């Protein structure tokens, strides 16, 4: 499966501009996003499958969807893969560095995680930037007619970033959407648009 994903990624990356440590600029995605920004801003795409999944316990029997096993392939996904089966024991952490203090417009591509149509709120799906929970307008996920994941780009809002290391944590919490169990949408990637220079801490060997 991983060899298949890597072949898909090679095709998907054709024509994309790469920055250091795996951040993608002006590449991939579905929905309301654009390529880059205005006034010298750059759009960075941070893939969920390149985050550190060590020790995370996802939803599924006998840990079958834990750690790297939470990575799944999809032709819909911006990089040919995504992270699913997230639960209360699998907060997903994106780490990156910035060359200065500033702000960034944050969007994410999310899928249904094989759940029914759901509106996710900050209380049920926490988005935590550098230790501070983001207050955002709830966004929906739903299964498509021909797609279980039905990935869509959703706008989260403007976040503060700092010079040096930053973290964005996606934390499933306080919901019972999956048969009484805490769950979350599947995560394809995050997109940050800013005039700062960002470098993603990408674990590209996750797909080896």
C-alpha cells in the first residue's frame, strides 16, 4: 500500500514547488482555497500523513488503526494519502517553524471519516495553536454519493504564529459521533497562508 501511495505522490508533486522539510507551496487541495496569497504571502500545505504519529492510538480493534496504520490512501487526498480513525487518544500535531512573529490564514481539508453528516465545533474538535484553543465557526463533513471521505477545504480563521517553533494540534474531544465514541473528521492537510517563511517538521519516512 505504501509503495502505491508513494507512486501517487510522485505524480501529484509534478509541477509543485517544494520548500524545505516537506512543506508544499501552491500545490494540491480541493474546495475554496487558492494558490498563494496577496501582498507577498505564500500558501504552505502541511500533509497530515507527514506528522509524527508515534504512540497515537486510533479507533479500531486491537490497535489496528494506531500509529502509522492510521495513514490511508485516497485519490481524493492532496498528497495521495490522509490520516483517519482519530479518537481521544490520537491528537494530531503539526509542528513547524517561522522566521518571525505574525499571523496566518488557516484552512484544512477534512473528510467524513465514514461518519454521517456532522457539524464539527470547537468543543467537539479542538484546534489548538501554541497551547491556545482556536474559536472557529463550526464546519460540516458529509459522505459523498461516490466517496466515503468526500474531502472538502474548510476555512478555520486567522491564527497567531511566533518566531521559532509552532504547533497546531487537532484534538478529538467531547463528542459521541461514532457509536458513543469520541471521533474526528479525517485529515488530509492543513493550509497556512502568511508572509512569514514557514518550515514544516515533515516525517516523510512515514510512507517508506
